[in-house]
């Protein structure tokens, strides 16, 4: 009984690379739609109503980004209307919607990636390749919440001392500069303390080993092979031109050849695979709770 976030970091990282990498380099509307559905369903199945605010923000971003292209780009042969001698074309509107959906789906994939691939998972993933890179990456991730909490402490302390002036724009700018100056000093001092602590513990003297709780199981192998297989079929369809789609000067039809259909089915299965694993894990967990 394993949810998608419980799988080995190697299998999870390969999956996100295949799922997000495909949509980032494809403008086929079917691929983009499948990617958007899969990314949103994964967020909802993992977090439920907690993602409501994020999804509303992404929906607003989708609308804004979709409107930008037909405003500034006037390519295309199908003119919808003319405003102040500026033509608004159907092709530009469709391209804007597709590009916006691609960006939003990529953001959804990376949000799920950041939630699942925590610093310890990234350290496990990169530790075997480059221990120094893994250390730098995990340290940088550690400083993000520390920096945020310390900045809030400095801000509250200045408010108590009566030094925080937010009534005027110049006052806001001055106070934010003061907080930034304090935070730079704090970050440098904390970095020196961390460096001295690592030196005192003998870091860099000999070959470094690390302990991990992650094991590569049979289910991890299944996820890894399924991701690579489904991605390979989609990549084959792209390489052979079965997924080609043109927006300008006129929108071309969506290919329904056997290879294109196989590529669509493969990427659809790839996009929905983690949601299926997540739902299956939740159902088994609730079933076991009901039998207890």
C-alpha cells in the first residue's frame, strides 16, 4: 500500500522528467490537454481542497496569458474582429490558449515535484552522482524557510521598537531595505558558522558515506519502466512527425493515424499514472481502516 509520494526518489524523478519534459517541448493541443488534466488531477488527489487557492491563481494566470498573445500577435488568416485597425485572429487566440495551458500544466507538475521531492529525497537522488552538488542544493533549500522565518522575526522586532513605518511608500522602501540589510548580515554570519561546524566535524577529510531509508522495490521498478515505456512511445510519435501541429497561418487538423493515437494514449496513461497510484493507495488505506 504505497502512495505516489512513497515511491523511490529515482523512479519519481524519472517520471516527472518524462511527464513535464514532454509537454514543455510540444505544442500539440492533445498532449497539452492531457498534461494539464494529469497535473491538475494529481494536485487534487494528493492535497484535495488545500489546492483550491493555487488552482484559482493558476486559472487566473491561464486567462491572462491566453489573452496576451492575440493582443500582441495578429498572425493568422481567420479574423474574428478588428479593433482600432488591429485585427484579432482565431489562430492567435488558439495559440495563446495552447501556450498558456502548456505553461500552467508545467507549473502544476513542478508544484507536485516540489511537494514530493523534499530536500532529503533530492540529497538521496544527487548524493550518488555528486555529493558536493547534493550538499549545496540541500543547503540552499534549507535556507529558504530559515530566511523567511528570520525575516519575519526582524520585522516583528522592528514593529515592537516602533521603527516600522508602512504609512508612506518611502517608509515602506526604507524599512524593507533595513530588513534586507539585516538579513544579508545574518545569512553571511550563519554561513560562516555552518562552514566552521562542518570543518569541526571533519567534512571533506575522507570519503563520505550517508544513511538512507529509501530502498528500490519492485513497485519502483514498475513505475520506472512504465514511465520510460510510455514516454518512448510518445517520443517516437513526435520524432516521426505524427504529433506535428501548426497554428499559423491556418490551424491544421489533429492527426488520427495509428502512431498518433498510440502516442496520445501513451502520454494520457503517463499523465494519469501517479493519480491512479495515489487513488489506489487511498482506497486500500481506507479499506484497511474499515476492517480494523
